[in-house]
């Protein structure tokens, strides 16, 4: 048997893999006789992962079921071929001579367009396997279904369709309970729809692994600011008067900034807090600076107001 490909050449995305759901199970066992058809030829249509395993391999018993789960969830965008190294020694020997490190298992090799795209060894957790497959699909010009749904959900948010976005985020969150973007998206949409108690309940139910993820923390901060903002808006005139009467009334400045943020006047809220930091950075354990950082977290690290505010804060602190 001869395999006509160069293992040292990395595949580049030519045509995009098919996004159609598979008519048959995308997971199969194969052998040295079928390797060309099941792996090399098949990889010209969609990326193919080859799981080299052995019956005596403990980590294989953990890795293989996880691989199967993630591949099946990809709905035909990627396939998995399983090779028992003990039953296919001739194939393993040939691939090893061509440079593949198959001396230890599990080893997973990704093929695209008949070439090796990437590989990993050892039993990775599910999240890392998803990242590995996402990178392979990116090379092949595609992405996982969950990534597509998240993109659609974010577009719906930008268009103001929070109900539609909620359904899309919810679909991903149900399929991937530890996906922080999906869970945060559900909570943020509930908040925008006026269901703040439900949004908080969603955040409180987040798995421990993602409770402190930036996306989840950002929504929690936004919820807290929404509640604080409603209270502050009712006393907006009072806070303005207090600051006008005493420019060093930093408590009033912070409350004024919270009220401005609630009115979506982010630049003004930033300037009020920058002034407080400028006047007395250490006041109340740097309360003004910490409040500004809370704004940044709630707005998002790439929001224009966050970027502008960070520049102002940096200029002030490091001048």
C-alpha cells in the first residue's frame, strides 16, 4: 500500500467543506486497506480526524467518546476515523516512517485536502478538542454550528432583535452548557427584554468553570449597573447640584456617573469619573477608578467608549 501525500506539508484552505448534515454517521472505524478512501480522499471534501488508539490505552477510553461527541455535534462539517494501531501495524509503520509520531497513543491527526493540517497527543478535555476542531475548520473555510449560531445571535443583537438573539443563544447554551458566550448572551438578552430577575438566575446557574469568565462577569456588571442606574437617575439633579456646590464631593460624582451611564451617556460618565480620579485617586480605596473599570467591563473591552476611557485613564495615571 502506498499513500501519496507529504506529511510535512500543511494543508491550506482551498474549497470550503460542506456544511450539510451527514446522511450517515460521521464517525467510523477504518483500517490500512481503507485508509486512502476513508481519510485521504474523504479529506478533500471535509476535514477528517484520525484517532489512533489501542485497546490497552487508558487515556484512549476517555478521549475517543469525547471526540465522537464533538464530531457528531459538528453535523457533518468534520469526520472522525478510528484506527486501532495493533490491528494496523503496517499502516502505523509507514506513517511513522513518513514523520508522524505514532509511538504513543492516543494521537489524533487532522487531514484536509489530502494533507496533514494539525495533530495532538494525549486525552484533551472537551473544550480543547472543540478549539482544535475550530482551528481545522477555519483552515478549511468553515466553522462549528455553534459558532455560526453565535454569529447570527450577535448580528440579531446589533439589529435590536433581542428575542431572536435569545433563541439563538439559548440553542447553543442548551447544547453546550459550559459555553460562556452563549450563557452570557442569554442573560444579556433577558436583561434587554426587561427580565432582569431571570437574567440574574441564568448567571447564578452558570457552571463553576465559567462563572468568572469575562463574558459572564460583564453581564453581571451590566445588571448591577442597571439597578444602580435607575436609583441614580431619580436623583440626577441632586447629584449635579452637590458636585456643583462641592467639586470634591466624590460620592456624588460617582453617583452622577452611574446616572449618566444609565442614560447611555458613556463618554460623560467616563469624564465625571476621570475628574474624580484626577482630584483624589485614593479616595475611598480608589472608588472612582474601580467604578470606571466596572463600566468598562459592562460595556465590553472593545466598545469605543471603553477604548476611549482606557486611554484617558492611562494618560492620567501614567503621566
